[in-house]
């Protein structure tokens, strides 16, 4: 009777350990997938260039080389 109890307990511990390992790895995979999905959603919503409609250099007409004397002998 004592030997059957020990064998049953050992089998129960092995089955429980394997089941716990599979359950833990499944939950970890779900957590990682949820984090990846959240990061991708954040990247899509946090685009700093999404609504840029103006060019800050659009009206700049100055040429820094326009009145530069390039020939020193003139």
C-alpha cells in the first residue's frame, strides 16, 4: 500500500510538473504576443510626421553665394 502511494504521488508530480510547464510557456507566449501587438499599435499611432503639411524652407529665397566676390583680381 505504501509503495503504491509513492508511485502514484511520483506520477502525479511528474504529470503536474509537465502540465505546469506547458501552461507556463503558453501564458508566457500569450504575454509576449500581447506586448508585441501593443508596441506595434503604439508605433502606428505615435507618428510625429503624420500631419506635416508645410515646408519651413518654402519661402526662403536667399542665396548665400549671390554677392560673393570669387575673383580677387577684379
